[in-house]
C-alpha cells in the first residue's frame, strides 16, 4: 500500500438506493439507454472492449455475462472506495440500473419494440472527445516483434507551434491496440538541453519534460475544468513513451494524440505533480509490504484529479492529505488495485490544499 499526499496544480453519481424495476423490462426501452450512456465509451467498434454492444443483436449473446459483471460491480470498471471522495467521472452503476440488467436477463433478454430505442449516441470516428484541433502522430511506423520483451521506447514529435498554446484536453489513441500497453506523452520545452536518455529512469527523473497525458487500459482522456489548461510553449516537442507488448505475431504501430485548445480565457495553469517512490525493496517473504511517499504543496493548490499507479505486485493504494494544522483525511482509497485498469479519479470539485 502507498499513502500519498499528491496534487495536480490548478484551479458521479453515488449509488442510488435500491429501487424496484417496474413492469416488463426490454432491451429497447430499458437496457439500451443504460448501455448507450454507460458502456459505449468502450463497447463499440474500434474501441478497447472486446465486443460491441450498440445493438440488440450484438448485446444478446452477452446477456448472462453482462448480468454477472454488473452484479459483481466489475463493469463499468471503478476501483475507488465509495466512502472517500466524490468524483465527477464515477462509473459505478446505480442499484436501479443493476436491477434493470438483472430483470432483463432473468426475463430471457427480450428485445422489445424498436420504436422504444433511444437515438444512438454520436461519436466522432476514432475519438471519444470529438474531433481534435490538432493531431500529432509518431513520425514513422514502429515495428513490434512477435515475441520477447520490448524496452520502453521514446519518440520525439515536433509540434512546430509558433506561439504558446493552452490545451484544454488531450486524447491519446494507440495505432495498434493489440500490441500497445500504455503511452505517456510528455512535453519538452525549447531550451531543455537534456538528451533523450534511454530507459525508464529518464522518464522518472523528469528528463523528458512535463507530462501532458497518458493512455492505458481503462484510462480516460484528459479533460481539465473550464478556466484551467496546460500550456505548451512555442517550439516544444512531444515525447512519446511507448510500451509495446508482443502477442505472438509481428506487428506495426503508429500511435497519435489529439489536442483540444482552450476556447475560454485561462484563469489557472494546470501542472502535474508526482509523489513517487521507485527505490523501495520488498523484504523476502513479505506479502503485505507498505510503501510510502509524499509531496508537499509549495503554494496554495487545487487537486483536479488523482491517478494511482503501481505494477503487478501492487495490492491497494491510499492518498492521504495532511494539512498544516495537523488534520488529515483520506481523499482516495483503492482497496483492490488492478494493474489492468489504469483509472483516473477526477474530483467533482477540485480539492483545495493550502501551502
């Protein structure tokens, strides 16, 4: 477990009470509205989920699996303990929504009348947030071998910005999901003379500039609150950190990132801070070793979001804010951390931390 006081500098609904599901439940009238609102972010053609659920024909074969996963609260993925923090991007289903899925499956998963179907949500092809203002891709196709372990790779992509740009949102897209585990895009500003170093240590020590956004299973695009944004200075380069995972078949990849410019005046600048501990040693035989690290606010800040990250041995994760008067509070608890779901937790209201 790691206890953190971490911040991103700047500046969902709670589970409903149990409600009965009235009448005969059908896909068209009752289930489709939930799928469209809660699931199509991932469960549509070209996205990360292994199956599309946009139509009755697509969803019907998965009816029992859907019931199982929503009853276990494994779908939609959300790992935070509900007792701590309120998050704008909370993916948990309400009890009524869960009851609706269960009633539908128990009734034989009837289709219902097509006229009851809500309009299918409109998505920009290849994007979750819509069409970006500018897209930057790796300059060349990357060859990924069929097997073996591929060290992290770093690729520089020039922005060619001739003026400073305020970025309101960023969405990273893998070119080949089958072989891309994660992507981190950093910004290297002009005048940063550090050479592009090899290996993870370069990124850990900040030699690749500041983090703009990331992609990993379950991670949503970065969107910052209105009135806040990240600045990319004129002449900056983007540094793509690529983690490829061979799957038995040689492949190629050309991943990319879409940037959305701030349309409103920017009142506060967003920065990313890290509470990091990369040098701990787990004692032999210790299956529950606690690791701590901390970050201290050098000025008044507001936390926009939190992203816990460990690797396969990680079990649970806690962020604790400790205030100047000695008071402390848990602001995020992830009791069953899962490396397969790299989730971001975006506060419903930014959390104020005094200097």
